[in-house]
């Protein structure tokens, strides 16, 4: 660059052409950086050109280009990272908090696989690194993509940043053609301390803990910043593979090691439960001197063939679990108790605390669960904390475990202020003044204001637009709050009329703070895009009590269409009333405390209440509660919410704007049982009940717990009783286990 003119000598024409040249050179450098592993420019030269560009722009502000390199943060679009769909979902782990939970984990695996309590079963145990997971994709031995976990299905493309991490090899020798390595990015204690010192010296914000520092560093839009941050990586698993790595986890880890990845030296092969717990104790002993944060020990079934059989639940593998270290504790003063109102009207007490550091994080809020918890009782009225209640001004113990919301564990009565009085839990909603009532058997007090209550309405709307629900780009919790406060959106249906009401010429929206012409147009486009929505997302988005993401998918899969779901839910209304009545009757029976003859009385009460019910209502109710994953509680919530006039009208208004995609069963092409409702009964000999169910569902079948007219097939093992009888009565086809295995080609 010897022919470069000093900036202060440039004429306007020279400056213009120099800015053009710099924009082209820097854009090319960004592309090189992302796509090849031999960038043409050194970092120093790149930075120098960027500075020169900025100096010229400062001298000739009018010449600044629309695509000026000073506005580009690295090569990524300014909005953030591009999205990457994971070829194999990145799941999380279930948690165990004590030896009992670990025993339960071992037992459930044995049960699923049909192994006796003494059959050999090997696991690996390794530290659970407190960082963030990353998936590295290698094709023909070259790193082609690095992605964060995101929501497990879609993550962020952080390839350029990952390339700056020393523990991540660019090239591999002898790897399968396609190899996705999964592991954890983290920062060591020493590097974290040094980084925070540098941050403080530069007047930048300090990070709360190494995990936040690692996350903040990996998710930098400018890879040059990531490069300056000392990140590390431990490999512990894999996603898509063109050829298996090994037959066991332990061998696979050795293979990753040989390929040049850092693997954790505390990974051990353990023969059964006791060995796992021993290794846990060993790791816990070393925790303080490891030099990086860990928050537990991960156990995995070693044999990969068994793992294949065990498979996954909706978000976690059956073959692994995280045994977490005990929670971290601190004492502080309780300054206030605020009551928050959630989307289902639940009044939740929140402790406002004098800030205190708990395990490296400053905590000033914690949950107090509900009014019984504050009063020192559990849901059944039994004392907790030996009956000590919690009062304003009390000295309280705060604990947190992992990412979980901090909780109040205990209270120190010796430090209680003399004038402290028991906390009075409000009986009216602090947001709308409606009565807040506790139904029998419910630990939670709820606002009865429904959609009239602004807090409920806003929380419902926030849930509606959240990621697993409608996920409308540009319409997050903050925007929903604003729109609601201004009366633009009161219920979900209003989102879909926003454009028609406020979009003309974009005037009104683009004049609002934080909105411009482009973002307004993008928002309306994003809303239009979501008029077409998969059935499961719609069901989840309604935010009904007890209907979470998994239940919503179960319901969608079972009913296929909105119309079929609604028909059954509406038909089940009289049955829901019976359910409520019999629950109330049963409660009073229990309270009557007479144990003698109770079973008979309960049965009698049930029969009395359900006797007069129309057969269609009973069939609809049985269909609902027969869906795996849908119990009486969920069914009751679903039917009663849909029966509430205001709520139902609001849902109907919403649905009128939508085109609902019907649910289809998963990858079931050619499956002989896709769409069929199957019931298993009796003893299965070649596989366990859980395994049978999981395989049937993977083939697109609906597995139900009870036989009804909708059952297509009963698989009956030895000892089948009333279900086989009922199937015979209803003329439902019945086969044995071998015939089932033959049918599904197993
Ligand atoms: S195995 C199918 N092993 O913990 C999921 N995860 O709480 C397999 N993690 O998302 C994960 N150390 O980010 C595994 N040694 C380890 C781990 C580990 C940390 C993280 C990982 C995962 C999270 C789940």
C-alpha cells in the first residue's frame, strides 16, 4: 500500500475512490475470513484499513457509503448471526440431585431395556462443564461450520468465532467424511480473572462469571474480539456422522482424543451405580482445584447400541443424566415481597433481597413459591422449615442450583426484627383488583380477572409470541408490553389486525419510538408469515394451564386438526363437570377421614356422579385422557378453559385469522401403523412397555392407554385382562407381540 496518500492530503475525488476501494477490499477480506482458512489479509492490516476508512469518513462525512465498512460488524449481517438448522437436534440433559435420583435413573434404564438389577451395565462419568455447547461440523476433515445450541433445533452460525479457539482443530486426519463434534466452550478461572481486569482497565463492563464471559465472547459479531478472548473447548459427544466412531462412549472419546480434540481427563468408565457415585465424589473433591467451572457430573450409558435402543424423550436422552452438585448458599436481608401475576392468573410472591453473591452471581430477587411456603407450610399443610414463617426484614438463606431461579431456603429467627409481623398474602389481584381465590387442592392463589386483568393479558401475549409458540420476528416481550400499554394489542387476535389498523403508509407504527419504515414493514411481513401455523404451536401458544410444549404436540398428533380437537373438547364438557364434581366429592370423603370402607365409598361416589353422563361426552372424555401424556388434570384444564365464554371467544377470534397446518405423524413413510391408535396390554416379552411405545410412536402410531371405539389395534401379551375383553366386545383387532414385531418389521 505504498501509494496510499495520507488522509489529510486527499482531494474529495480521491477520497471517494479510496472509500470505494476500501469497502471492496474489506468486504472481500470478511468473505475470505469466513470461507477460507487462509485469509488474504493479516489481522493488523485489516484493522489498519478499517481505521483508514473511518478517518476518511470523518474528514468527508458526506461521502460515507451506504454500505460503509464502519457499519459492518465483522462479516455477519448487522442483525446478528445467521441461523443453522442442526442435522441432529442438540438436546439437554435431565437432572439428578442426589444418589436416589441416580438410582432411579439406573433403574429406569434397566426397566426400559428389560435388564435385571444385577445384569452388568457400564456407564461413563465425566465432569459437566459449565459453559455453552457448540456443534462443530467437519466435512472431509475440514471444519465447515460451528453452531451454538440455540433452541436445540436451530442455532447460530458462529463459525468464524470458533476458528479463533485453539482447542478447535481446523483439519482432522482420518475422520469420517461427515463428523459433527459436540462439546462445551468455556473459560478458565485464570483467563476469566485476567479478562475482567482488562475490561475494568478499559472502562468496560466486568462479566459476572466465566460462563457469561464465554458466552459473551463466543457470540461476538466481530471475530477479532473473540480471537482476543481466551476460550477453550472440551469435546464430549457427536451429532451427524457418516460412519460410527466406535462401539462405546469410552472408545469414541479416545477416538476424539486421537483426532486432536481436548477431552476431559476425568472421564471414567464405571461399572454400575456405586462406581458412578464414587467417581462423582472424586470429581467433587477436585472441583475447587480444576481451574474451570463445573456444575455436576454427567453419566452416560457406555454401550452405543443400547443407547440407540434407549433413544430420547422430547428434550432429553434416556441414556444420560446430569448429577448436579448441591446448590450454593448465602444469607441476606429480605427487603420486600412483591406479588407478580402470571399468564394463568397465578399470584407469585417474589423476594426482593439486599444484593448478595451466591456462587459468583449477584442475586437480588428470589422466588417464594406461594403463600403456604411463606407461612412455613407445604401444600398438604405440613410444616416446612419446622414451621418458621418468613417476614419482611428477616435474615434469609438464598440458594441457587445451576441456572434455576434463586430460592429462599430458610430464615434465621435470631435475627428477626422485633416489630416483624407475619406476611399477609393479598386476597385481591394487585394488578386489577379482582378477587384472588384459592381453589380447594390448589397451592396457588389466582386472579379471577381473566382477560380483564392487564397482567394476565400481557403475560398471555408474551407467551403467545414466544419462541416455541408463534415466534414472530420483531415482536418480542418488550414490544408486546408497549403495544399492550398503548391499547394496540389486547389479545392475540389483535396482532393479526395490527397492519390493517395501524399500517396505512406505515405512518403510525414508523413514528413510534424504536420503529422505522423498514422495521415496521418487516414486522407486518413477519406477522403475515405466521398466519399459517402448525397445529401444535397454536395449541401451545394459547397458554392453557398444564398444556406445555410436549402435551401440545401430543394433542396435535392425536387429533391431527384443530376442528377434530375442538369437537372432542367441546363434547367432553359435561364430563369435565363430572370430573370436577367427583374430585370435590372425593376430597370431602378423604376429609371425612374414615378409612374403613373408603375404597368402596370412593367408587360409589364416582359412579353416582358419572352415572347420568351422556355416552358421547363420556367417549370424548375417555378419548382425551386416553392420549399418552394427557391425564385428567390436563384434560380438565383444556376442556374448562375452552368452555369459558370470554376465553373461547378470544380463541375463536384468533383462529379466524389463521390457516392451521394439520399435524402429520413423524417420518412414517411406508409405516404400516402410521396414524393407527394402538394399545399395549399384558406382558411383553421381547421389549419393555416403554420401548414398545416409543417405537410405535416413532412409526407414527398413536399409543393409547385405554381401549375405545377409536382403537385400531390391541397388542396383547400373556395376562391381558379387561382391555382384551373390551377390545373383543368392540371388535377391535387383537394381535400378540410376535405378530406386532412382524407387522412393524422389527
Ligand atoms: S452430554 C444429548 N456431556 O450440559 C445431550 N453435556 O444440561 C448430551 N454439558 O446441553 C449432552 N458438560 O451443554 C454432555 N460432559 C458433558 C457436558 C455436557 C456440559 C452441557 C451441554 C448440555 C447441557 C445439559
